[in-house]
C-alpha cells in the first residue's frame, strides 16, 4: 500500500464530515465554530485565577484550540508574506522545523515565534509522547485545509508540503511512543 498524503486524508475527513459534521470542530482553522472557540482562548489570562466561567477548558481542549489558533496565525503570516512578494515557504518550513523535530523532545514541540499554550519554563499537563503526534496531526489537517482552499498553486503547494511533513512526523512520533 502506498503512502497516504495529507491531501488524501483531508478528502477522507471531508467525506466523513458529510455524515458527522462535528469532525470539523477539532481541525478546521477557519470554520464558524473555530471563531467562537478562538475568542474563548484569546480571553484566557494566564495570570488570572479565573480564566473561564464556570471552569477552565480541560488541557486537551485548550491544546487543540491553541493548535488551531497558531495554525491560523502562521497561515495568515504566510499568506501575507506571499501577497507582499515574500517567501511563504520559508515561514512554513521554519514552523515545520519547530513542530517536527528530528529527535525526541522533552516537551510538546511548538513554533518558536508563536506563543506556546503553557507558561514559559513549565510543562504542559499532557504527556508529550501522547500529545505531540496529536498536535502534529491536527496542525497537518488544518494546514491541508488551507492548501485545499487557496487558488494560488505555488502557495497551496507549500501549505500541502507542510501538511505532509506534519503527518509524517505524527505517524513517526506515534510509532515511537
């Protein structure tokens, strides 16, 4: 059996979404539910005793929303660079280097130019071996959503390249855990 690309996987997810649209809740970086969830994440104040009322988001949900918010920020930066004549691929390759480290990482890898969803110097309350492949897979699906939605072929290709890279890293890291 051949290797499945991020594009093929995204197509499969879109087919599943025809009967279970909730699958997009966890992966769509620019869908209607993401906007409300992102606003909720932005409202979190790490210094506040009460971040959300009545209770803070569980770490898994918080991490998922942080991934999607970061993907959206990265994508907007790459699109802006492309529109200004810059190299969107450079931004996306750098993020890929951060999110797909080649050696085991003591904490969940995160793009260094975007805020991590945990306080500096502190670990996130999920096991990195468990969370890292999930973060990579969710980011890969979200970046593939951008690749599929962008008409500019060159820009779409660099998003798809990052999505494939994230999927490869997710599968590698899940197999080694």
